[in-house]
């Protein structure tokens, strides 16, 4: 039986598949390929020996590539990188500290090849990342619903709390490093390759591997002191983009680092409260910037305020059962995000009321109008 399964798996990964993978990789990264043909061939063969069968190319980062593969009858993601042993040890140590933290990327398996020239990480395959979602929404001139923006921010601040407790810094917060888990319907922060663990929090460090667009002002200062507030600044830029409904240019972010934030804050009254939080996240001076615990507290206060507005809007307009259903769905919308990714297009699924026969289409439309000011998508 086992032999039959092995044959079936190998049949799904013929040599033609490797050629297609290499063609896709070469087409996207002709000028900056991390791995040449011989290296990719070696990677392909090494993984096959472990019954890991590459099926497609996904992406390339600063130090490696991510592929889709079939492993133990499941579709997984495989990250292959050139190992820097001190960095690997540091990342493994950090991942152990964060292993029980929600909304954190977790690998299924990690290993070095026999020659210790390649480092592999096996994980579940995520549907897309936050950048994919943002691109899809922005292309259609749409903005994510406010409750989804707040819920996403709470998930990230939950991770930041654990990072702060352990004197860590992620150092490369950007939409590409925030993965969407379609099974759990939440976001996971990934790529801890440039993360730092500070045993002596008074010591200063020079950061490497950061993305300048999302970098805090202190990155330009020699021997600056870095802590969680550096990561909070990066998240603040992401939230600013989400409320504006567009990506900021590098030049825009440079102006913001130099104190020009008021020119970029959304004028939409809907975002008045979250704008105040974003302003605290983007304080130029780290000492004045909000920390992770203060951020979580203020985001949850905003969540409760939105919930109360919603309850007030529906409680007298629908009967008890219907209003409770709507309220429950709204509260859930801060925790679960229903995005569907198909052929480079990401959309936000409508809330599913199937099975609740008491909620008619007419009443659903009434509820939609009632909460229009909350920018919900019913």
C-alpha cells in the first residue's frame, strides 16, 4: 500500500514539473535569481529523497525561495534558504519563545541538507498574504471594513505583546510578512529571520534586512536603541495604508518619518478614532510612541465602542433573535476574516446567514442600512 502511494505521489511531480517550476522562477527573477539551475535541480532532488515533491514556485525573498509541494498527502509550503548558522539558531530560539502565541507563523518541520548548504522549512500553505489582499481591494478602489482593520490590528498587537515581553524585535514588519490563514480565518506574522533577541535591553544594535518603506525614523540614526516600538511603527504605516485605501510611496513614508504625517491622515470621519491610534503608533520619537500593551488596550476600547454603536443601531429595529444574531456576527467579524483567493484576486466574502430562517432578505437589507456608517459588508 505504501509503495502504491509513493508511486502516485511521484507521478504528480514528473521532471516536466521541475522545468515548469524553473521557468516560472526564471521569468519572475531573471535579473536577481538566488538559485541557479544546478542549485534548483539539487533542491528538487534533495526534497524528493524525503518524499517532498515540489509542485510550483511561489515567491523569492532576500535569502531564499518558497515553493508549493506535496508532503504526506498534503499541500505544504517549502522555504529553502542559504543557511547562516548563527541566524538559524537565533530564529529557532525566537520561534520557541513564540510557539504558544496565537497569530504567529509556525513551521511543521525544519532541516539542513547533508552538505549543510541549504536550510528547509516546511509549513502549511497559506492562501495569500496581506499585500495580496490590499492589492486586490485597492485595485477596485475599495477599503477593508473598519471592523476588519481593527480586528487585524488587534491580532498583530497580541503578537507584539509577546515579542515585547521577551525583549524581542521582529524588525521587518510589512504586508508580505503577514500571511492569511484561510482555515483559521486569521493573520499570522512570519519571517523571523532578521528578528533579534535582546538579553541586555540597554545595548544598541544595528538592524539589517529591514524594508525602508515601513522602517521607523530611528533606523537612520547610528547605534539607535531598538525595541518593540520599531515594529509598532511599521504596523502603523500598514494601518495608514488600509485606511487610505492605497499603498504609500517610499517618498511619502520618508515625509512621514520627518513629521509630515498630518498630510497623509485619512479625512474620512469613519476613521477618526483609529486615526488617533495611528498617530500614536507613528510618533517620530520612540519614547513618545505607544507600546504593545497600550496599543492592544486602545484597539480593544475602539472595538467595544464599535460593538456598542452596532448594538444601539439594531436592538430596536429587529426582533430579539435577529438582533442577537447580527450582534454575534459583528463581534465575530473582529476575529475571523472571510477572504477568498482565486487567480491573484482576493475578495471579502459576505457574512453567511444560511440556516437562520428568521432573518429575511428584507430585514438583512434593513440591518445593512442601519450599520452603513460602520462600513460593514453584509
